[in-house]
C-alpha cells in the first residue's frame, strides 16, 4: 500500500515545500501558542506556549532567510534562541519559587491583588 | 564601525559598573557592601556625562540626535531613581545580619539588584541607538528581563513574587508578539537594518502606491507587542497588579524605564513605515493610523476611568501611568510633520519632552509613597498604600505632603507647572496633524484625570490628619535618599517649567526628522531584496525575480 502511494503523483502544491508552506506552519504554531496562553491556567503550560510562539517566529525567520538568500534571518534566530534560553531559566526559577510558597502552579490561585 | 563603538561609551561604562557592583555587593564587610549604591550612582552619572559628549551621528540614521537625548534622559532620571531605590534590597536580611546572623552571600540580593538596575538602563540606551531589528530585539529584552527579577525580589512578601510572575508571563507574550512582527518585517523587506527596511518600503510604494501587506502586518504586531512595555491597551492588564505588588521604589522604576524604551522603540519602528501617507502626506498608512488611534483613545480612557475608582495610591498611579502612555501615543499618531516643522507640530518631539516631564513628576509621587511606612497591628511594617494614608500629610509631614501636592498637580497638567508644558505640545501636534477627534478625547481625559489627581492633592493639603488610624500609625523609617529624591523632583516640577523652553529646544533637536530616499546608495538595484508578493509566496525565488 505504501509503495503504491509513494509512486503516485502528488498534487502540484505539495510537490516541493515553498515559503508559503513554512509560513502557514509558522502562523499555525504562533496561533496555537497564543490560544494556549490565553486559555490554559497552568504556569508551566503557559510558559511553553510563549516558547511555541518564539519558535514560530524563528521558523518564519529561517524560511524568509532562505527565501531572500541571505543569512540575516538565520543570524537573528541564533539570538532568539539565546534569549529564549535566558527566559526559560528565569521562568523556571520564578515557578520554583512560587511552588515553594504555595504548593500549586494554578494561575487562578495567585490572586492576592484585586481592584 | 569605530563611530558606532564610540557612540556606545555610555553603555560600556554602565556594563563595567554593573560588573563591579556584582562583585562588591557580595562582600562580607558591611561597609564595602553598602558602597554598592554609590558605585552604581557614580557609574550612571559618568555614563550620562559621556553621553552628552556625543561623537556625532552615523551617516545613515533618520533620527541623528535621538540617541544622545534619550541616553542623557535615562541617566539623569536614573540617578534620581537610584536615590529612591537605595536601601531597598536586603533591608530585612541586613537587619538580621546586624543582630548576629551569619552573612551568607547566596541569600543576599543586593548585588543582583543594583546590577540588574544598571543592565535595564543600559537596555534603554541600546534601544535608542538601535539600527537593526536584531539589535532592537536584544535591547528591548535587556531592558525587560532584569525588571522581572527586580519586581520579584523587591520585597519578601508573596505579593512581589506574584507580581514578578505576572509581569514575566505577560512580558514573554509581548516579546513573542513583537518578535513575530520583526520576522514579518524582515520577510517583507529582506533586511533587518532599519534604514534599509525604510528605503525598501518607500521604494515598493513608488511602484504600487500601497504599503506591502506583510510589512504592515509585521509593524502592527510589533506595535502591539511593544505596547506591553508602555502599558498600552491590549497589553495593559498587568499594570495595576504589578505596580501594586512591587515595592514602591521598583514601581517608580517600572513606570519610567520600560516605558521610555517602549516609546523609543515605537518611534524607530514606525519610522521604517514612515509618516508619508494620507491626504496631507504626513500621517501613517491608514491601517496603522487607525489601530494606533484606537489604542491611544482606549489607553487614556481605560487608564483614567479605572484610576477614579481605586482606593490604593499605587493603583491610582498605575492607572494614571496607563493614561499617560495614551497621551503620548497621540504624539505618535501625529508624527513629526513636514521637514523643518516647528516644535508645536512635531509629535515625536512632544513625546520626548513628555517622557522627561512624566519621569520627574511620577517619581516625585512614588518617592512620597516609598518614604511612608505603616506599622500594622501585628507589629510588622508594610508600605503605606491606602489613599487614607495621605490624609493631612501636609500638616503632619509638611515636606512629603507638599511633594505629593506638587507632583499630583503637575501630573494633572496645571498651567504653571511642568506637566502643562509637557502636555501642550501633544495637543498642538495633534491639532497640527488634523487629528481633531483624538485631541478632543485627550482633552476629555485630562478633565477626568483632574478628579483623582486633585483628590490626592486635596487629601494631603486640606483634610485633617487621621487621629485614630486603622492599625498603627505611619512611620518614616525609610532611607533619607527617598525624601531627597522626592524633593528634587518637586523642585524640578516647579523649576523646570521656567526652563521649559531650553528643554523643549533640546527635545526638538532630538526629534529632527531627516528621511531621505536615496535610490542607488543604500539599496542598489542589483542588491534590492526581492519582496514576497501574494503570488510569489507559493513559488521559489527563482521564478519570481523582479526585473
């Protein structure tokens, strides 16, 4: 079955990945991250959602970099990864501190201030 | 290249100071540890002095004098902020050490606190000199990342930690938004150099009379993402909680430093699109103008209306900080006007001048709150935060009371004071740009703001002091630097209004707009990046080459 599929002609749009495909995947990742950030209440999941959005931007940058045939976008991604790593360290530190004080990671449980 | 490095001397000085502070701050000797704040202040003052001695702009910059103005501004207000911040880190821990506890550098926060303060200010300076999207992204992150930690360690209460986490998560969301915007801007133009982006967008427009849609989407996302830093409307939710949860001195810092970085970044980003559209040829392209218009109107309205109903002074000041961002956005909508426009028409100059006014007035109000403490029934000291704590302050503590009155009336924009001279150019630039409805919204909001600013001033000035306070009475054990900084701010709110014209000339010079379209120099026809149009998106580059 798989052999037959492999020999079949793919539709023209699917034959080679183009900039468009990368951008669609990137936009999907970004949207997924945004929706996840706004709807989930667990701090770790929320942080992973912002990471997803960062990497969506990284994917778009690499795709654009290939499209323009220069290396600027790829250079940008290296810096983005560095900043994302710094943010990850900071997020974990803050989350661990929070967890020590109140044994929960539910964002709803941290509502000391209202107004 | 050499010129660029020369223009970075203030940042280099700050970086060296931060390194020294990080080592000195964990010294086992109390006297050496205490010198941390002094070293940081000296470094900051030196950085400001170095920034005045500016080596001259690079050749390809649209705002040649923007960077030195912003650098001197943040260094100057930074010294005042440092006076307010001094004595905040490790206060309880140092007291325990003085009572015989063994000093453990791991548990002390002093070194990180001062170093992060310097790093954040360095971030603002780097934003002002940004010539590239990568640089701008890193500088904005350098401004923000230290502030998250500063909020979390500003006091030992759970509240500060909660505020720090909230600030961090929304900050990460904002960073992701503007990063995606930067990626789209790069995709639309093929370069991350701000000047090249501007030229490419201008050239694309010569052909088609419309702005590239990808670039527009990128600029919009970037504006909304950077809106987090200035607490503009879709990203303003954190403001009240974070400002209330952080210790007052850190709140004063949050209200000025990230906001300055945000506005400078917005100016630089919108310059790439350019104020060359609309019927008069002096406004932003219609989609961006509409979005900014709505953001500006919503930001000031939300800020002012919610400030009216607050009972905590820090929350009032937080919402007023949102409102002031809305006022300054009017200048961004108005734009710099035609080449050689007078100060009254230049909205960017108005923003730069207002940042100075706002920084000074706001710091005065926060210095008062930082100087007051309340002893609760259980015996623990906590910050004075309730609006009732201000009652009769001019009678019981005349100096703090009058600082509060002057700052509040200044923030309101009463004529002889600095706030008035700051707000006036925002009005005139809006009128000059033909944005009459927005100026009307600005006027209505200034009237709403009068209610809560006058309440702050009247409570301190007219009411009798509370004879039977809830819990214990107020005390004033805070370090004397705070009162001193507040005094300087109040003096500046009164005194600088006499010096308003020289300062306005400085801001006007900093906002000199020199857009040039030089086909063939920055982007030669051969190197012109190929722009993804709608049909080019599905085809590889070779098939869509531009002639």
